[in-house]
C-alpha cells in the first residue's frame, strides 16, 4: 500500500482515483479499478435511487474494495434521494460542477460516507472545506471532459495546498508514472486519472473513440463549448478532430445510444460520449480528452495501467 493522507482516509491501496464518465465507467469498469488497488468512482447523475442501489449492490459482488459515487450538480434530482441511497453504501460521495453546498455534504455524512468536491480554483477549494468536505480534487485546465479549472494544474495546486488542510488530489494531465510522481512530489495526496483509463480494455468507450485517443497528441485536446447540447455553458476538453467532424456534418442526428434499455438519438454537438453500443458518426461525437492524451499510446488493461502509474 502506498501511504498518503488519501489512502489512509478512504482505505484504498493506491492514491489513484478514476473519473466517473457516464456510460463508460460501468460497474465492471469501476470494480476493475478497485481490484487493481485504485479508488473507482461510479457515475450517479440522472440515476434514480433504486438504480443507484442496484449498481452498488452489483459492485459489491465484484469487489470488496472501497469505492465512491459521483454526482454532477446540474443533474441532481429534486429531493436528493439518489445521494442518500449512495451514501448508505459507498465510501465516498463526490460532487462536481456547482458551488460547494453544506446541505449536500451533510447528506453524504448522514449516510455514513465521506464527502469530496472537485473544484477548479483556490476559492472553490476553500468553500468546499468550509462546507465540510473531507478531501477535495483540484482540477487544472488540462483535464479532459468537463472542466471547472481555468488555471494550469501546478499553478493552482500549490496555492490550494497552502489554503486548505484536508487531503488534495490533483486532476488534469495525468496519464503516466512520471505524471503521477510529479503530482505526489508537488504535495498532492493522490491523483485523478481520466483519459488514460478511458483507453483501457475494460472501459466501455467505443473502440473508435479509444483508437482516436491513441492516435492523438496533446495539441489535439481542445478547450471548448462545442459539445454543449444538453449541458450549455459548461466548458470541456475534446479532440479537435471531433469538433471538425461535427462542424462538417450536415445531419442534425449523428447516431444512437442506449439509455435505460431504450435506443435514443444523439443530436449533433450533444454532450454524450460514444459507448460500445453507440452507432453512427462516432468521429463527430464528444470524444473527451485531456492534455495527457499525447502520452496515451496504447489500449491496455486497467491492471497494467495501474502498475505503470504507481510503479507496482
């Protein structure tokens, strides 16, 4: 076990946390992260309480390691029943993309879970600690997916470490053992890894999406609002090739995906990332990728990725 404030707090073997990308971070994916020694995160947004309970019950059949559930603030259901359901069984409840809310933190604690918040600034980090969070994830602007950070990771990480007393994980631009070591050396208690895990064998990302990540370099990762359908005014990082393909696509519907057992249309410039059963113009969909994408050169097992990260 690698001993940091984060591993001691949550009980995982390695201070590496996965990103909960809806449709891609399945129960099986999260279990593989946990069984490899990391801290796996399930996406809980837009899932009713019974569905959250069901996912966590299935996860407990696949791993006895600690795990968490993430909720996106813009997509929380009224009443927060899913949050309460998750807090009864998960080790950590995490929130993202909204001002830290003491009520939500208290709700997580009431269920017996720890609470974390992914933040994009020092002020937001202070607010999260003030709201009662047990640890925070400091995101830099290099991160893939939806980006709260506006500053390079190492510029904001040091300031955040000086400003708060809880464990701080570093997020954004982390894909290799060298990246991991640099974050720990800078004072982070752990790292948040997204793009590299998307490009794992266990990830449910569409194979064309994985291949596009492997073929890309760091400059292909573009900070944009191009894929804002269903989630406006939320900056994100995707491959520039996806923006170009969407711009050159004349159809308003680029494909279909499955949600709740139903096949649904994917509008052009929608927020949805292509999963294994997505059909259509995959290259014109939201291919989320952080600046670390240039160091993602192959599709490997989660076990191998974890070993490469921590030197196991």
